[in-house]
């Protein structure tokens, strides 16, 4: 079961732009004794997928970039993301990784721009760790109500966390 979670997270990070939360929360509710292991395996799968996605962007973007962009977004949206990564790399990847925005386009852009791999992975692990272990905490605190609470507050929580990251980023940038 845990390797299945890692595989689902790997697929979600690379190919399937459907948030993993739809299966993680019910699984964590059903297997509360393993909710931290579930969070860790989701993070492991995502990390492997993020590394592979970066590699695709870095090594094969020139060959397949147009097709990948067509599958995941528009050329204009990709160019905007590419510029954001070039200007604000770590913080951009961190914010996209926390919000429910599909992460695939950011990982391809990070690889295509040659953004520092270790910083990219650090931002990915921090952001996705917040998401997956945050879900574990939600289930730990609220049990069977976790899914309803998540659905009610996911947009507000994403906005709050993104604003918080923006404030931290601004303080560090201008200090």
C-alpha cells in the first residue's frame, strides 16, 4: 500500500494533473496508524517525479518542449513561468508546490532554464512536505471530518500560505 502511494504521487507529480489529496485524505483516515508513513511515501514519490521532470526539462526540452507545453499549458503561460523561475526560482517553486496549481509546468521550466537542481529539489521537498504532512496533521486532528474541512478551506489555506511565503520572500529580499 505504501509503495502504491509513492507510485501515485510519482505519477501525479509527473503526468496526472489531479491533486493527490483526493486519495490521500481517505487513505489516511482509513489507515490512521500509518498516516505519517503515507505522508512520507507521498513525498518520496513526488520527489522522484520532480527530479525526473526536471531532468526532462533540462535534457529533452529542446526536442519535446512544444508537445509538452501543449499538453500542460500554453506557450505564453510557459514563458511567464520560465521568467518567474529565472527571476525568483526558489520562491516560485516553493509557492507553486504548496498551492493546488499543477506542478508539471514549473518542473519542466526549472529544468529548461537550468535552474539550480539542489535549490529546486529543496523548494520541492519543503513545499510538498508541507502539503502532505499538513494533510496528515489535518487527519490526526480532525479524523473523519478532515475531508470536509479540507474541501471547505483549501482555497483559503492556499491563498494564506502563498501570501505568507510572499511576505517571507519580500522580507528576505529587501533586508
